[in-house]
C-alpha cells in the first residue's frame, strides 16, 4: 500500500549523500473518524530546508506536530534521528528535546521573563547550571537581535519580538531539527520581515528546517524543497523554482493562482 | 473646544489637559454622586442613613463604654443610662479564655511563642523579597510540626490534652492547618481529576464529589462519633486530630475545584510549548502550568480560605470551644449574664479582622502578579 501510492513526483534532495534525519513511511492519522493525514511518505536529510504549503485544513500543522508527537499517528512509522516514535515516553521526551517547534501563537510562558523562558529548558531538561544556561540564552537572544529585552515579560514585547524569543527559546536546546508552524501569520505586516530574517539566517547555519508557511519569497530564497498538501495528502514536492513555475497537478496550480492573486 | 483645536496645524496637535469637570475631587463628586436626580436622592439617603447609624454606635461602643468592672451590675452602675453602652469589662475579664481556651495558665507561654512563630511563618510565605527566603520557606514547611510539638508537648515538654485547647488559638490551629494542608492536597486532586488515567480520574472525582456533597457539620459529627468505629479498638485517636483531618479534606475538595477552574484557563499552547521542550509531566506542571493556574485561582482560593476560617466556628457543635463557643459559655455566668451584644460583636470583630486581612492580601497579590505581565 505504501509502495503503490507513493507520489511519483517525489524528488531526491540535492543533499543525497547526507544522512536521513526524518523518515516517515505510510503514515496515517485520524481525529476520531476524520482521516486527517493519508499515507504520508516523507524523507528529510540533515540540513535540508523544507517548506510545506497548502490550503487551510489540509493537515500541514498536524503533519509537523506528528514529528515531535504533539499529535499521535495511528498507522505507519515515523523515525526521527534513528529513534522511532512510539508510545514510549522516554523516547518522546528525548526526541522533543532535540526537535524545536515554533508556533503561530508564539506560546511563550507569560509568567517568566524572556531570559527565564529561554533558560528554563536547558536548566530543567539538560541539567545545565543556571549561570551557564543564562549565558546560552543571552547568546541566542543576541542572535535573534533582542538581548536588551531579556529582563522583560513576554506581554511587554511586540508580536515580532515575541516570535523571535520563541525561536531563541527553541535554539537554546541546541535542536537538530526546527519545525515552524506558520510563524509569521499572527504578525502585523511590518513585523513579518524581522522574523523571516532570523529564519533565513538560521537556514544559513545548516539547520534542518520544516516550515509551514505561505511566504513564497521565503520559500524561493531558502527552501530546498516545497511540499504541497491538500486534504491530508502530499500532492506534490519539488524544488521551489520548479514548484512555482512548473507545477504538475491541477490542485497545485489552483492553489498557487489563489495565493499569488494577493 | 472646537476653536482651541483649530489653532493647531494638522499633525501637530498637542495633548491638552482634560476639562476641570473630569478630574479631581469636584469631578469625582459630580460624576459619582450627583450625576442624575436619582443619584442625588440616593446620595442624600445614604448620608442620612450613615448619620443616624454611626454617631450612636460610636457612642455605644467607644465614648460611653466601660472597660473596668467586676460584674454586669458594677458595669451598668458606671453608665449614665444603664445598659446604654458597651461593657467591654466582660470581655477583658475573660480574655484569657478567649485566646487560650483552658490551656494551663503556667504553660501559656508556649501558645504565645506559637503565635510569634506563626507570624514569622506567615511573613516568610507571603513576602517574596524577604532576605533568606529559601530558608524561610523551609521554616514554613516545618512550622506546623514545630508548633504541634510546642502546643501538645511531649519530648521534654509537659503534655497538654487537646481538649484543653480553645478560643482564638483553636480557630488558628484549625484554620491554618486546613489552609496549609488543603492547598497541596487540592492541587493533587485537581490534577488527578484531569488525569488521562481513568482509575486516578474516577477516584479523584469520587473523593471531590462525595466531600462536596456532604455538609461540613455532618463531616464533623462523623469525626466526633463514627470515625472510631472504623479504627481498631483501643486506638485512641485524638478528637482534634480527627477534626483537623475532616476540615482539611473538606477544604481540599473545594480548593481542587477552584484550581481545576484555573487549570482550564491555561491555553493548550502552554502545555504544547512545555511538552515540545522535552519537559516531563511533573516539571511542566511545577514550572509552567501550576504557577499560572494558581495565579488565576487566587480570588477563588482566598474566598475558600475565608469560608473555611469562618466555618471553624462549627466545631462548637461537637463541643469544642472556639471564640464563639467561649463567648456563649461565658454568657451562662450569672455575674455577667445579659451581655450577649458585647460577646457577639467582639467575636464578629475578631473574625472580620482576620478575613479582611486575607482579602486585602489577595487583592495586593493579584495586583502585584498582574503587573508582572
Ligand atoms: N484536535 C483536533 N481534533 C479534531 N480535528 C482536528 C484537530 N486539529 C485539527 N483538526 C482538523 O484537522 C484538519 C487539519 O488541521 P490542520 O491544523 O493540520 O490544518 P492546517 O493545514 O494546518 O490548516 P491551517 O492552514 O488552517 O492552519 C482540519 O480540518 C482541522 O479541523
Ligand atoms: Mg495550521
């Protein structure tokens, strides 16, 4: 079943030789009776940057949330960094500490300062000393260009700043993979760029990234591969140039014409 | 106003002060007390009401009151109009009973010391910026046990039976035990009720619903009569201890529901963010979820505590003498009989001060925590 419905358009990334870090095989997921992800097959190599797009409700968020098991899949396998995701709690905690995720709504901890938000997981998951963790946090806050906000609470920051803190918070765990779920769609237009800039810079460091976004400029500039999803299926995946200029499926064409219309 | 505005160029309009009628005492009075004819009438009625209540009350309670006398007769003899003012001498005469119950007079220093330790414990729990707070918190955890030993005795101290406890001391023992033990138990019950493990969830629901469905008085009667049936014969189980357990359980069920409400106010994203960083269940709750949930729950928690503190008076039904019980008993004394007003007002004032203090603290805490973000 896996074999027969594997999209033929599946292309190999340019980084063929490098190590596979995510391997999803024949994966299905249901919410109750609702079949939300259907036969997902996806291989991601270390250092690859993947952009996932598709209409609302197509299962993009659900797919990337399965990768760190914020959602549980019911069929097929997901292997992340050689560890298979099963019900085993210890495995899940290990994978989660190696896979960062940035949410649309930031999800910073409102009762902690920016510095505490960032140093919390290194201290309590990695058992790092407090001073060392704070140094690390400051280093990443500098990288997202808001070290001066370290003592503030998230509620005192703009949306763009909050999202950059969220990115720094994930980076402090020194993750092998970063997942982004529409990181800029809750932001006012003038703040989108500051967040995208941070993400572009992160891509340049060679981080493996899976980004759900409709920012086609970002996809063109950064992505190795663009994946188009619709109704729970991966319809098409191609390098950005081909994807935008030479889409194969009608649904992809329709989708592209809709998002490029505005 | 319009003319003023026109004198500035577009884009350069400065901030002007608001009109006089909107600020200051005059503005406040005008807006809050005299804004409509109906409002004017209500204000006048309220003023008349206050005027006819407060001066006579003040005369009765303070100006004309008698503070030293040997009996009710002596008290009334000192007044211009007999029975026309408060006879606080009665309360003064019994103040030892009101504070210590029947605790042996020569050992009362132990109770006094406990009060001092209590104040220290409260301060170290409530004031976050105190130096040595970490030590303070450990002390607060040890406090109930230190005081328990101090009050009951043993291990070198003369033993005092708990049926000699009474008065304000008893109220504090029951109230503070209930408050300090019910919070952790309530948190566990609330988390249990939201557990994904059916056994734990059902157990917690049963405990909470059973306890909430039974009046406290019934639980106290169970404590005073039935509990011994369930225990092996010959095990003497102190009545006060039984009451403390019942009160704590009762309180825990209510606290659990308040905290469950707080937990429901935490957006799912917080759980997801905590999980996605690899935090375990225990750590994500201790560090992320509970601090926020407790903060939302403060008004409900304090409300429950205030309710409990007042409900401690119910123990007089099973024969324990809290301040209300002491007061009622003292009214039976022929020398002083007839001074019920003084007794009840005194008891009311005591409870009011304690509960008002708790209420103010919770307001202050809410305000401070809300400036945090
Ligand atoms: N917890 C849930 N329970 C039931 N249905 C859900 C749940 N989460 C998502 N869904 C449904 O699953 C489908 C896919 O949701 P998902 O959030 O993955 O879509 P998406 O592609 O990310 O859409 P969007 O662009 O709007 O974010 C939607 O139809 C949604 O209603
Ligand atoms: Mg989504």
